[in-house]
C-alpha cells in the first residue's frame, strides 16, 4: 500500500528536475499524475528550459511504474491554458488530491541593473503562476470533499535575502504569503497548504554557466568544480546541494496522511542553509 | 523493511503520551529504544504524572513489536542519572542514532503552586539541554551522523500559556528550546547530526486531557481561543507527532536541519 495510493496529483514544471522527480516519487507511492510544463523558452532565462522530449520522458517514467499520467504543455502564466490542462486531467483521472506548484525560473542580476523583463517574467512564473495553479485546483479539491494537500515550492530564498537574484527572492518570499493565506482560507475544507524551501538542488536550473557565475562572479567561465567552496558555504551540513528526490520526499510527507494536521508551514529542506 | 532498521533511539518522557507513541512508532519502523521517564510526581504539577506501570507498558508495547528496549526511571533534571540511563542503554543496544527530547511538564492550574516557574524551566528547557549533552559526545565520536528532535510547542513560537508563573515558564522554556535547536543544528552539522524541533498544538495525551488542564483552559476564554486550530480538529493525536518525528529522523529528511516544524493544525499560521 503506497503512501498516496489512489490519489491524483497535479504537478507544474513536471518535465524535468524537481517536477519530474515529484511525479515519479508520488507515482511510486501509488498516485496518478496530471503533469504540465511550458516545454519552451522564456527569453529572459539565460539557460535552456524544458522541451517536449523532457515531458515525454516524465510520462515514460510514470507509466513504467504502472501509474496513469495526463501530460500537457501549458504555461503557468496563462491561466486559461493551465486550467484547461488541469480540468482535462481531472476529467480523465477522476479526482484531485494533491497539488505541487513547482514550476519556476531564474535569471541573474543586481536589482539596480536587472532588466524589467527579467523581473516581470520571474514574478509572473514564480509567483503569479503558482497562484494560477492553486486557483485552478481549489474547486477540484473542494469537489472531492475529502480535503487535500497543496505544496508550494518556495526556496531558501523565500526566507532569506540573497544578492543577485532579488526578483527570485521577492517572488519566493511572496509565495510564503500566498501559502499562509491559502492555508487559512482552505482550512475549513481540510485542505492543507504548505511550502517547501529548498537550498540548491542538483537540477538543470543550476547546472549552466550563468548559474555558475552567480556563485563565482570572479571567474569568466566557471565550471562546476569552481563551485564547491561557495556551495558548501551556503549550507550548514557538509553538502554542496541536495538531490531532487530529497525535495520529493518532503513533498510526499506533506502530501500524505502522515502530515494530516500540518498546514501553513514553510518547510526548509536546505541542509541548514537558513539557520546557519 | 522499516525506515529505521538497525537504528537506536533515545527517548525521554517515554512512559506514556507522546513519548510512548514515539517509542512504538519508531519501533514499528525497526528501531530499538532507550527509554527514560521520571515515573514520579513533581509537586508543582497538578495533574497526575507518569508511573512505573506506564513505563512498563511502553516496554511491553515495544517488545510486542520484536524490538529491544532498555527502560530506566530517570529525571531529565538530573544529568548524572540521565547519563547513567543512556549509558546503560548504549551498553546493550549501541550508541543512539536518534535522540528525542520529549519529556515535559505543564504546571498550569487554577491556583499558582510554589516553584512552578523553576520546575518547568528545569524540566522543559534544562532537561532538553541535558538530554542532548548526555548523548552528543557518543554520537560525535562514532562519526555516523544522527538526528535529534526537540519537542517544543506552539507555545515555542507564540506568546500563549497565560500569565501565571507556570504558563510563562512553559512558554519561555519552549521558546528556549528553539534557541537550543538552532545552536545545536549549527554546531553539529559538521558531524552530520541534524537537529530540529516539532511544535504540536494540543495533543490528546494525559498532560492535556485531564480535569486540571481542562478546568484551566475553560476558565480563561482567551486561553481556549488560543487553543483553537485552523483545521476543523480540536486536538491532534500522539501518532501525528510521531509521524512528523519519524519523517524528520529518517533518511527521507537527510538534509533537513535547523527547522521548526509545527504539527499544529494551522494554529500558528492563524495567529
């Protein structure tokens, strides 16, 4: 008996990275999946974003676990498209219990120099896109009548300041406010809302030269080996980063009945980064 | 295959309530248990505290799961006695992988008792400090990491508990536990020992569900309001705290440290 057996989970940003890991981990524990991802580039993002092939790989991995998955390409900034993708998934899979509002982007720059477009795109995807996912999901969760669990992917940068990613920090802090308010509004329906706040996660979003330069602005073309010291310096535990599966395990806990009375909580999975 | 196969857990306040639930839940996942409890009354506490029979029942329940348990009556305020109890467990079961500083009292009632401030600080704060101090050297020396969970409270994040010395002391002690947790998390991270707190709302245990506490809560409308959760549930069950602790001490949370984790039905967020 899986820990989320028979439940249906809606996951944004599910094509790769943390989102794919969430889809696979929840499927391992018995959930069916509604997956969406933009599968395309946003101009202000300085690294390659997900592709249709990535999303197809997520579908393959979930199906290999004998779970069902309904996948659609949709942009979380487009409420209508997102809602349509979710409604279609619920129509096919019959219900909705779990939401992982995970889709996110990043770009880099000091706030006084940051292009307006980079600010706006990051706020649109990382904050408004999460609200869109929740707004589209709430009627389905309520209709089930059995409560539900929404897990918002914030960040260590949702709880503390970090230079050179002020727009990302602002959006991720905003998610904490969104989470807290949703938790209050939805508690009477036994729908729980929590946020996970990861430190650096070993995903494609960090493994690119612009991200490496965030940690090593002193180098022209830093490689991953140049990052060891600054990455270790972020965390209290002696690790450079955590794996997507570590975030998935936190999501699984929050989504399961093991956490049936946990709501309104920002949960760092951050190797002690925030406390350090 | 349990999540904690081959692990050893040191649990204070293990005779009943949350502590017993933790012992049983962790044993279900394969852990052996070193259990301590005072099994005695403290004069400033108005509700009946644990007994030797309670601790014997915990032993019985863990053994029924085919796990080993070494149980000792010891007061967390007494560092030497606590050390001796831990060492006796280590001699039989090995060094602790998991430490649960759970023992606590709530000396709140309709009439102020002498020494209630000091007693609650001694048990709920100094007792937690003692618990970490008696286990820490062996865990560090062994060098295989570990997980420590300190039981705080919603009163460790919010100014609740009332204005009597025992209530103020309870809130102060539970806040103090958070400071201890953060310092230990930073100090012990290099040894891969993780330290976190859990913050329960009212839990269905003998500490809360007794005539004295219910009379105390009912007498002060501000108090009963202060106990109102966001989720439509009056109290949570001990197993809900045990499940949170199980997650925190398992490898599923291998990179979670320095975290205050409310298990409070949305109480803190509602404030």
